[in-house]
C-alpha cells in the first residue's frame, strides 16, 4: 500500500515547508524559493515572485535550495538561501536575499553565476499577477527609457506580449492604495500566461524580440532585483478569530448541458467493465491505429496527423474507419508541418471526410491556436491541448492554473464555433517550440494520487462552465490513465460521479475561496450533486445549504476506493450543510443533495 504522501500527491518525500511572512501591511508566503500571494488588506496584489532557468527547449530546470535562513519578526523579515539548477546541459547557481520592511516594501535580489557553458532561453526573476481582478484593469507602465504610459490589461487572452520594455508596473489594490513592482538587471516584458492555461500575467526578462537560445559562457554573472512597494493608505484586514471560516459553495443560474467527456485509448488494456461504468461519450484514438480495448458502443474521436501528403492520409483514415466498422463522432485534423491546421486542409477534409464533424486545431497549447486563428467557418470546432505544468510543476501552481482553462476556452469561442479541450493531461504530450528532438512524455507520479482527482474536479469545472463542447482527459489505463489492471485510480471516481449525470446539466457555481476548494455542481431531473475538491495539502472545512448524502474520497478511504470501488461507492453518510464537513488534504467529497 502506498504511503500517505504517495496517496496524497504521488511522492514519498514531504512537501517543502511554507512560511507565512509579513512586511508591515503586506502578508505573503515563502515557498521553496518563491514568494506567493502578496496580499494587502486581504487583497491579492501579486501572485508570485520567483526565479526560473529555461533550457533551449523551454524546459524549466528545477532548483535545489540550500543554506536557507529565515529571520522573521512581527512586521519584517529577511530570507537568504543558495539555489542551484543542474540538469544537462544547464548548471547555474545563485544567491538570494529577500527583505521585507515595515513600510510594506519587499525586495527580492538574485546574484548568480554560470558554473559551466550552456545554452539557455531565459534566466531570471519573474512576477505573476493573478488573472482574476487584474484582467480588465488599467495599469501604468514605466518603460526602460523613463516614459510613463497607461494601458488596459486584456480580458480575452492576448496572443502576444501585453506590455514591453518594462521598468515598473503600477496598479490599484484598493481605492487610495497602489502597488508598484519595479524590475532591475534586465529588460522585462509581460505576456498573458493564460495562453498556456497558466494562472495569470507573467512579467519576465529577456524579451522574446531578442535571439534565443543563446550561449551562457562559464563564469557569466547575472544579477537582478524585483522590488514591491505600496503607495497610499493600505486597506485594513478584517480580524479573524480562531479557525478559518468554512468554504462555501454558491449555486448560480444558467444551467446547461455537460460537455462530451472522453478518454484517450491507451496501449495498456483497461478493465472493460470499469471503463463502461464511466459512461463516457467517446474515446480518442489516432486514425489507423488498432482500437482493441475500446468499448464497441463508444464512438471515436479519430485524430488524423497530416504530413506531406494530407489527402492520402485522410483517405487512409476513412478506409480504416469503414473497414473496421467504426463509428466516428468527429475527425480531429491536425498538421505535422504547421502549428495549427491550415485552412486549406479543411476544404480537403470536408470533401473526403464528409459525414462527421471536422475539428481543426493544434497538438500544442492554446497559444498556438490563439496566434494562428482559423476562419470561423473553416472547421466545425477547434481543439487544443491542456496541461497545467508548461512552466511550473509544483502542486500549488498546478491547482492555481485550473482557472485559466476557463479563459482559454472563452477566448477561443470568440473566433470559433465550438471548442474541444483534447487531450487534457498532467504533463505536456507535445512541445511545439522544442529546439531539438523530443523524448516521449513520462507519466506524472501524481496521476494515481488524490491530487489528480482534486485537480480534475477543478479542471473539468472550469472547462465545462466556460462552454467547452468536448473534453478528452487522460488515458483509459496505465500510468497516465485512470486505472490499472489491479486497481482504479482516485480520478476514476471523479469521472464515475460525472458519468452518472451524463444526461444531465451542470449548474454554474462559485467558491468563497477558489484557491482552497473548488466545486462542480450537476443536476439530473430533481437530483443535484456537488463535487467538492480540496486543492490544498491541508484540511479545509466546507459548508453548503441543505441536507446531503456525502461520500468522501481521502487518504483514509483511498485504499478501499482503489481496490474495491463498488463497495466504496455504496458508502455515504448523512450530513447537514449548516454543520459543515472537514475535508482532508486533496480530498474530494461527493454531495448528493436531498430534495426539499
């Protein structure tokens, strides 16, 4: 049986310690070299200040932290540490000093040196502003030549850089209080990270207008600094007594049909009975590949990867479907030669593949589609891949990034008739900007953990509420799937809970603390179900209205849920919403509301 940590997030080692800090009116967290959630009066001003090293394929090279010292008082702090990034060919070491002072200033300094010669795409500090509350806001930019200008942060996902040549950013936190974020040691610019379904707007150096990758000779010194300040009177923080308040779900109006939900067919055979129990809408398969193991009653999302002779490839795919007697729900036409399916291929596809909807799009992220938008009438729908760790791989970042999936789908619907998120995976399956050969993606160790189940609730909630027509997540079986021959993974139960409401509707809902707990609400006739997912490694308390039958998937129930799923699914207890429920780390609660 896996250890508790392995059940929670797929690794035996404990998570890095998170330390709350204060700089006068500014509250924040220190988390493994990064500063998170800089809040003033309870209002988030900056989501993260951190350091990144990006290799020639845009991979993020992780850091090993040592010599960490934290000196914290009531209204000030100092943090120092050494970080080293070592993954062939990269080796870079830097010293950090982070100071917080009573006037609300936070200063993050980085002094680094290359320990060998290597190529990089980017090295340096970055700042992330959260999309929620920042998109649509007017900001003031001080440029590197000392000019000041105002601009509007976009609501729809911007395909290109939002602001360039940045020395400082000013934005309002509350009436009478502004935040300043100042950058030194490099020319910075801001991009919309929602293009990669990341959680906000990232300000970074070096500008993309400069050549990359570039060689960093051994001994090269890089020094940078980010300074956060507040101007004016900070809003007061409401006093909190005792335990944190329970997280509440608020059901909203505007119920609509659930998206078509499917899985990608894996090479490893899945338990047919367990697969049928999910009541999926489709199975994604590469056109021309064997489909043994896919339930015969399920239609296929057939993917055609067209190369130098696209017409021949389409005719072969059509013949494959006819000879095998397969039911094709939709053809997904992608290009091996272009970032997004060329419109010319759409005309050929409609002529050859008539009879099923034609979907165009990208093997890559929303960024590729957003920067190469097809005509609205070119395809019946568009698709793009969804992955939460294009830039960061820690648990907190992955959970934060779920909300950006809503923005990506909503932005795509501005120029496309329908949107499919396909495939949705924890790890990227394809790197559209790789400078060299790509290795096959390795399964994420969190796939079989409670973390994956909770993440999937949040991911599917945002994709579905945004209006995605279809969602294809994970594989049917294996280390990147929802089960193995011996057991089901916790995420299997999330899909089973949704499958029982396949003919129903989703009810839009909001969480009072969306970074802590997310909710996915469904209804089928008079039945109502709410999935509640704890997105954190600590306990969260839930509250809802009315009486409910409750089933909890957590570290205590995981063994039964994985090895005897039928027995687990029969377990439920009565709970009243006004009394609430304590939900353990990365747990998922299924609330079947009783009729009133």
